[in-house]
C-alpha cells in the first residue's frame, strides 16, 4: 500500500464537527439525519470504471485523505468503528488516541472470524437504536458487501434504514475549509489556463488557417497538456494572472473532458467521449472540461459563436446576462430553487421564446464530488446555500434552431464557472476566462479602414493609396480595440488640424507692442496657447 500523509489533527477536527452536528440534529423534530442513531459507510473493491468519487468513497478521503477499499465504517455519535484488512488497519491505527474514539477491527483470511467482526458491528447498531443511516445512491457491490448484508439482514431485522446523503453533504462536504478552497482555486486556475489561452489559441489558429481538425484531435492536444510540465511553469493566464507558486501538475487529473463540440450535435451532459471525429465547424463552438487537484474538483465551459447571425448574437447576450444574474444571486442563506426561479423569470421577461430551451438546472455543488446530486440548483431544490460552499454554475440553452446554417440546424449555448459562496458577493474562481459577447465572438468579415488623405492634403507627386486592413477570425474585442485605435488616430489628427488653424488665426489677429534698444516700437506676435499656463 502506497505511503500517504497521516493528519490526525485534521481527522479529529472533521469527525468531531460532524458528530456534533449530528447530535444537534437528533434533538430536532425534522432533522436531515432522519433520526438515525448510527451511520454506515461501506465500500468494496475500487471500481475503476466508476465516474469519479461517490459519497461513500469521498467520506474516506474527507476524513483520512485516502481511500480504503473493502472497508466498513460504523459511525456512532461518540465512536467510529472500522472493519478492514490487516494492512489497512495498521495505517488506520495511527488515527487513534484523539478526543473522538476510533476502534479498528482487522480482518484476516478466516471467514468465520471475519463474520464475527460483522456480528460485533451489528450488535453495536442494535444497541444504538432502531434506525441506521446509509448512503442509498451509488451503493457499492462485491463479495465483501454481500458478506456484510447477510449478517445485517439476519441480526438487524427490526432496524430501519434511511438515506443520509443530504446530511453527509451538508455537514461533511459542503462547508470547505481554507485548504479545500485552495485546492479548488488551483484546479480552477488550471481549467482557465487550458481554456484561455491554450485552447482558445488553438481554435483561433484552426479557424484562421481553415485547417480540417476533428474535435477528437483537438481534445487530444488539450489532454496532453496536462502532463506538460513546462506548460504549467510558463503559462500566463488572462490579465497576466499566474498559477500558485507551489502548483504541482502531478496532482492534476481529469474529471471529464476535455470536450470540444460544434456543428449540429451538442451534448451538454459532457459524459463519455463528447469530442467526436467530426471536424471543427465555424458556427457555434463549445468547449468544456473538469479537473481535480489534490482531490478537489473544478469545471469550466465556454461558448464561442463564429460569424453569428443576429439571432445567435441576441441569444448569446441573453445567456451572458442570465449567467451573470445567477452568479450575483449566489450568497449565504438563499434557497437553491430561488436562484433558478430568478433566472427563469429573467428569461421570460427578456425573451420568452427561449424558455423552452433553458436547462432544468443551473448548477450543483462541487468539491470531492464533481457533482453533488443532493445540491442541485433547480426549481424544486430546498437546499439553502451556506458560506464556504463551492458550486459549479452551469447556464445553458439547448436545441435552438439555426435556419441560416444548414450544416448545423440545431445549436446549444452554455457557460460554466466554479464559484464560492460567501455572505456577500460570490467569488468566481474561473473568472479570468472571459464570457462576454465581445470577448468570445469570432468574426471573419473584412474590416476596411480608409487612411486616404483628404483631397486638399494630397501630394500631387504621390498617388492616392487606400490601405485595407483585413482581420480574419478576430474576436470582437480585438476588432473593437483596432476600431478604437483608428478612431483615436482620426481624433488626434482632427485636433491637430484645429490647433493649427487656431494658431494661424491667432498670429493674424493678435500682436503685442514692444520697444527695441532704439526705443522704436516693434510689433511682436503673441503666442497662441490652447490652455493657459500657470503663472
């Protein structure tokens, strides 16, 4: 078994906090622990095909910083019992000796003796009460669990089970400490780095050169960057941001993606291999990815309209407005359903026809789990946001008709950011990757800027030259910058002309009389000044 860091102090802090919240909940009439007097977390062998961490695995990581397969944990309000293999028991024994008691029962090769350990656990369950909490969804499977289930069904027939997934989410995973937030922030910055500048530059180059590159090939390029140490050492984020000085790319892993989608098919679930073998299409391009750093997750998604129609521009502006409205609503104390309701009412007010294309939720909790199913921001969720929570904000429209482009008759739009809930304004960890229409919209149209001098200023020895400035696949923000530069050039030139004209008028109109050495009057022109000097 690989060596890992033992942090007994953190373990004691977290399990004591969890047990205290549980005790307080038992005193209430409608507690989220459902009146459970014991909690069972059990996992069998590691499932390599499982999509990320589940709550039962995540409980190991949250408490110990490591996952222990084929292990049973029984939580009582005052003691933690663990049944596991002998090698793992040696590691877990190191967590003993703190304020919160922990008992480790080591399994061997004798089946009868192993069954006796399960009997001890079942007796502890019955002694604590007649209701046990379990994590119902994503139940692990295997011979270890089968052996336990046999003992439990025989000896705990009168014990009722209840799902405590929401309680575990609320009192274990949702409220992040500073170390957890630092890891999520680092994962977010890594998402930004791979999206902007790297992936955006790759897309720009493909569009500029009109090369045929498949979604899958482009995704592979991004995938390889995760192992490029030099890239992480030298990459500069937008606004000259930097990765943390102690950032370790060796602790970076994919949770999903990278996904690049364009053309006529969009899957906003981003599950499986969403990047296919079709070529990148100059229409609507969606990029999305999720990364895990030091066990904690972040996600980002951006939409890049290319030569959009007026309707597409309008729809993207609506997406941008709704996305920012959702983020502004996020704060301690607000109910998840109220956030969704606010977004939906905004869509109805601004463009009711887009309501049918709006997604059924606008995000979910993120942390050890890439998606917490008990904390989803939809129309029905009663969960209340708390300071310290982290969320993936996922705003999107799908199945929008595009009659102008026959090769992509249907398109989708999405923006995704990772944010932290506070008592005031939320902190957007992925904010450095732009989302505004000006920053993310590509245009192919040529832009002509006429630098031809005015007729009266032409030198007859030189023919008039019209300089054409062609910018291909420029983002609108870049075009705006160029346009602003041209406007500034014309403005300054006009100001120079006005100043010259005023100077000539001043010379003709204004003179002052002085006397020379021979006492004769000498007329001296006044100097024309646009602004009065300080005397």
